[in-house]
């Protein structure tokens, strides 16, 4: 009866780690550096991982701690957003879907980090609220409220609830950015 | 199944978009550097002799 080494499973989580890192950083070079740091940390601190628990959640916790500690060190709120989301877009020339997706991505990268990560964890990667809360080391209620605020925020940024969703232009996006700069979510 | 208020529809659209963004990211090819790194870490850790059993550092 040999217990399997969780380190052998790290490779299976690489795509998810990169996806999560890119959602957080919105920059593929920074994301990859973060994934690399996380792999080394996970490898050397694997004894801190409780076998049988959620390895992906554990890895995401290391990833996000790396991100937030770098963000603190760099003391910058403004992310260095590169084309991480838009590059894949050019391959899909379906009209409505593409336009809507472009708007969505523009809105998505503008969300506060905490809302963006809560939405990715719960809304996209299939984490339960409990798993997301554990990953982010906050209360379940906090995650729920971040998800709700994130959804609302996205809907606002995308101009939903009106018929203009399809007509969001770069000008409208700029107006949103400017308004947000004056208004402050935090 | 039949409660399609417009608010519900917006929520669904957001979730669909979120999934699509995430799936796009997930489907990107993982650069070799990560598999190389894992192989390197593994090689560093491997004890000189391969007698199985003991797991102490």
C-alpha cells in the first residue's frame, strides 16, 4: 500500500493554475512567473498539504498569496494588463458573440481583484462557496458578497438591463473607466 | 426551469461569459518550462539510491 505523492499530481493542475493566475494578473508573463513560484513553494512545502483535501484549492491559495504579496510589495493598484484575454478572441469571428465577449473581457479586467477572483472561483472553475472561502481565507459570507457585487458590477460595466449592451463602444468603456477613477470601489 | 426574468438572463449571460473566459485560459497550452521545472525539482529530491520504503528527508 503505497500512498501516492501529491507532488506527482501537480502537473495535472498546471492549466488551472495558469488560468487562475492569468485571471488574477491579467498578464501572461506575470502569471507564468507566479505559477513558477507557486510550483516551487508547493513542491518544497508539500508536507503542509493535507492528503485527501483539495489540492487545487491549496495551490490556488499559494498562488493568490503570491499575487497579493507581490501587489503589496510593488505598491501598485493599477495592473499591467496585457492581451491575455483578447488574444484568443481574434480566432472567433462570430459577430454577436464576439462583440459581447469583447465587452465582457473589457469589463472583467476592470473588476477589483477580490471580485474577479471570487467570480472565477465560483462562477467559472466550479468551486463551492466553501472551497472558494477556504482558498481566499475569508468567511463564506464574504465570498458570497464578493460574487454578488462582482456580478452586479459586471452587469453595470456591460450596460445590461438596457438594450444598449450590444452598442457598448470604446468611448463608453472609457467613460466607465473614468467614472470609476473618480468614484472608487475602494 | 421557467423563471426567465431578465435579471436571471443577465446572470446566466455573465456566468456563461465567465466560463468561456476561463475555458479559453484553461485550453491554452502549458509552456514546457513548467514540466521542465517539475522534472528538475523531482531530480533534486531523488535520493541517490532508489531503495523504496523510507520517506524521511
